[in-house]
C-alpha cells in the first residue's frame, strides 16, 4: 500500500503544473462564457433561433435551453468537454502504462515490492485524481463567475445542481479515458491505444448525437453510446433527479467494468522484453 500511494503521489507531482494549467484554462474559458452571457439578450436569441430549420434545432437543443443562462453555458462548454479535456485524458491514459513498456522500464518497476494490480491501480487512481482535480478547478472558477453575475443570480444559483453535473462530467470523461487505458493493457502500445481511444470517442459521439437522423428501426443504437448517458442540461435546468440517477449508475458501471477489465488483462499479460 505504501508503494501504491507513493506511485500515485509521484505521478501527481509530475503533472501538477498540467493539472493547474488545464483546469485554469478551462475555468477561464468558462468565465469568459459567463461574461458573454451577461452581455447577451437570450430572449432575443430565442426568437432568432426560431428561424433555423427544425432538424438543426433538434440537434442544437430546444429554445427553452438556449434562452436559459445555464443552458447556454452548458451548450457552449459542457457539450464539448470531451473535446477540451477528453482527448487529452485519452492521450494520457494511452501512455501511462505503455510508455513503461516502450521505454523498457516496466521490468524495473515491477521488480520493486509492488504487485501488478497495485502498479496498474496506481496509474488508474492517478488518472481519476487528475480528472477530478482538473474538473473541480474549472467548476470552482465557474461557480465564482456565476455568483458574481447578475444574470445568473437572477436565474438562481444552484450549487447542488452544479455538484451533480460535476460528478456526471467526471464519470463521463473517466469512461472515455478508461477505454484507452483498457486498450493499453491489451496492446501495450501508445499509438494503438490512442487510435482506439480516439476512434471510440468519435463513434460514441456520432451514435449518441446523430441517432435522431437515423432510421427509426435502428435508433435504439443510441443506448450503446456513452454520450447518451451524459445530459448536463437536464441536470442544470430541469433538476431531473431520475435521469441523473440513471446516468450516474450506468456511467459508474461502465467505469467499474473497464477498471476491472484493465486489471484482469494486465495481470495475465505477457510483458515483452
């Protein structure tokens, strides 16, 4: 256990500036969106969007969401968090294990008093600590921005909804990253794992976002997409507890299965010399 904790600590110290910079940059981007919302007439924008084709509006979201400051913020930031943060997490998850194999240092690492489970488990733990901390930094900056915004204060400040959304974002990004981590235990190659992780990301995005344009007979394919279980707008605006509970359970199970699968595969894997 001591070796496990020290390994996690080493990885955190190695990435401490990345954590602060990434969380701060996304937080400043969130702050800028709050500032922009302050200068917008969302009700006027609602009238403008009524001119858009119905199919396009089905993709963008309903008018009630667009006219709500929380909805506008979520669409601009959280709808694309997989692009801002997710791809970097996939890259990091792909390389955390495979770089030890590619640099031929894994034998040295495993020769220390640490089991394969603890070795990989420490990297997975770091991955979630990184994810939670980066997300936490930008959510704290966002909360401060909203508290200082007259528009959001008029709408109401809902820290419990932001907290629910925070957990959803963490599990959503965690699931995307763990696909790459699981792939890295199979291929032990950064390039292959990264390729699988990015391909999976865009396939899931396509299935979870564009199923409405598919034939009705195959629209149920949406249920296989991680994106279908990520609905920050519904948590923030509608406070939909039932939907949040469903999504958290499913995303939690996906994360748990991928973690268990990664540990199992790595424990049985032959490490090349």
